[in-house]
C-alpha cells in the first residue's frame, strides 16, 4: 500500500554514507543546535521532548530529571525525583505530564511548580504521551504492549491492545483525529482509531525500530534512534528522509547532509515550523556519563522560498520558484493554500498591490477547487477597485460552495442589490 521514495532507499542501503552537496534538495530544511546555558546530564539514554504554547521546551533524560528550556536556551530543572523519565506532554492547562518508565506511573508538574503523583497504577512501562482534543492523555505501555487512556482524575483505563504492538513507544494525534504510534521493537507505525482499533499505517526500515513521533501541517516526523536519522511521512504513508546521513555526529547545516547522534524525543514548535529533537553526546545504552543536546530542524516553508526568490529576481523568479516548490515530489504534497493567503495579505497591508495579486493568483491557480483561495483573490481585486474581476471570483466561490456567506455578501455589495 505504501511506497518508499528512491532517496530513502538509497540512504537506508548506505549508498552513499553522506549525500553529496549537489544532491541536496533546492528547498532544504536546516539542522541546528539549540545553545543551552547549562548541561543536560544523562547516562547513555534519553527521554521525551515536548513544547508548550509559549515555546518552552521540555526534555527528559530517562533517569530522574526533567528540564524546561526557554526559547533563548535558559535551562530550569523542574524535578530530579523521577524514575525513568520517558515520554512527556503538556495539557491544556499548561501542566506537564511525565511518564516514569520504571515506576509505571505518571508524574504531574503544575505550571506553578508543584510536583505530584498523577497516575499511580494501571500502567506497564509507560513511554509516549499524547493529549487529545478532549484534554485526556493517551499513553503507550511499551512493556505491556497496550495503550491506556487517562481520566482527568488520573485513572488509567484500557484503550487499545493488539498483537501489532511491539513496545509502543511514541504517540501523536494526526490530522484525522486518530492516534499514530511508533513501535520501538520493529519498524511499524500503527494507526489507532478513536474506538481503539489498531491497524498498520507505514513501515520505516533502517535501524532497529522507531523512537518518537510528532505531527504538523499534514506530515508526521519520526526519530530513528539507531539509524541516526529523522524521516518525514505524508498522511498517505509515503516516507522521505528529513535529516541525518545515518553516520553519527553533531554537525549542523542542510538537514540531509548534517548529522545526528541517537535522536529520540521530538516535538513541534507552536508555529509548526521548527522541530526540537534530543540527541546524545556519549555512548548509547551504556551507563557512562553522557549529556543531551537539543537539535532543531528549521522546516523550509513556501513563504521563505518565495522571499528568497523576490530578493533574487522579482516576480519572474517568484513564479519560477513557486512552480518548482509545488512540483517538488515532497513539498508539493503540502497544502499551502492558507499560508499563501496570509502571505498575500502581508503585501496588501504594505500596499504592495502587484505583489499581493501575484501571490493570490498563484494560489488560486494551484487550488481551483478551494473556495478560500478563490475568495481571497476576489478580495484582492475588490481592494484595488477591480469590481468585475472580484465579481467573477466570488461567483466562482459560490460554484464551489453555494452557502459561502462572505462571497454572497460581497456580490450583493458590488452589484448594489437592495438599492
């Protein structure tokens, strides 16, 4: 059902060990390292990563510690009283839920700093935690090969069990409302419905199993802790490489030619344009002293690609860059309609009308069946007094969505209905 992109197959085969520079994609994501004001100590292992709505990053060390890192790299130790600090998540109140793998418990750290037991029984090797739209927590039981749902009172209820689970480790909600779960002991990623039905979603070869998973804007991002790589998975299940050559290292740069060492936890920034991943400096799975680094992946956006094109060559360069981005085998799967609407209005606000019309026009042409893309092109024409063109756009919107209230209102205004 799912196929692998040729580039991923080449990487998995180890040919070449590192991509040549001229093979790097035109629209490259960038791998970096978050500067920290103090060391995050470890002993050969790593826990999970989470990001709250203010952009603070939470990192666990699979031992006793959980840290909070400010956007500028200031580190605060939240607690050193944990027992196998693994998966971590932030609930709607801003409280932190931290799984204790060895203690079979979940600790809650309040926004005000109190550290308290939250789930004290019913779990079996808890790792990844995901917070649902109902603000309930869903937890992977790696040792028990099940998922649990946690009530607001801290009671662990059975949610899903299946022979397909093989140390379920990472967990995230997808855009369809289902849960997506990584198996640590094999290469499967599973999809779990809201009713707890478990099925296969994708298989990610390369190294022993998968670690953690995050979702943003139509894509899943998965860490391969043994393979020293990150991969990107479309909602259709197609897999492409995201970061790392497979060779262990700590080099920054273009994500596919830079290096990672034992990436484990992964989380997405509030804006959805930056990934945070914890990696290891030192020996993996050995009790010697090591430390954790926080790596970042700056995800290239269409807006950034077009900004560079404006600087290079104006409207013609923008048209060309837009076409290349939209035809890219990976980037072209992104739904960029909303992003381009926002980008177009940034020009209108600055009274840069030709630039705005270009962006709205490219967007409408790419999404002929998207009422929003068509409507906002009409809005741009209306803004500059091109009533006939605006009317044509609003009429097109109503063909797509006969109940589109805003398009109806604009047509009434422009036609002078009721005068």
